[in-house]
């Protein structure tokens, strides 16, 4: 899988960060919730949009790996990453 050249963006409702991945010759719309960024990437709940995007970019390798594994297990056109996806059994 390779990422597409689409800039991640904070959703208008501030519930997450939207980004896209290329998977099986198509584009998959992905969202990681701010709750996940707070729980697993130390994002401050009062963070500005710039801080949210920096945290997303800093953790992107791990975020992408989890998204790719989830897509391999459950192919979909849209994907939402939540704290459950990052919890270790």
C-alpha cells in the first residue's frame, strides 16, 4: 500500500483527522479520531489544529501500519481508527 498525496485535515467537527490511503488500486478514506490521538499519541485535548496535524504527522508511521492491517483484515472504502485499534491484547 502507498499513501496518496492528499494532505490530512482536521474534520470540521474536530472529531478526527481525515486522510487517504491507496489500497487495491483505489483510494480509501480514513479517519483517526482525536480520542485516539489523545490516548495513544499524547495529544493535548485543547490542542490547536496545527498541533493536531503535527501529532498526526509525527505518529503517521504507526497510524498507517494500523490502518493497513485493518484494511487487509476488513477491506472497505472508508475506515475509522479508534482507540480499540491501537490497544494491545
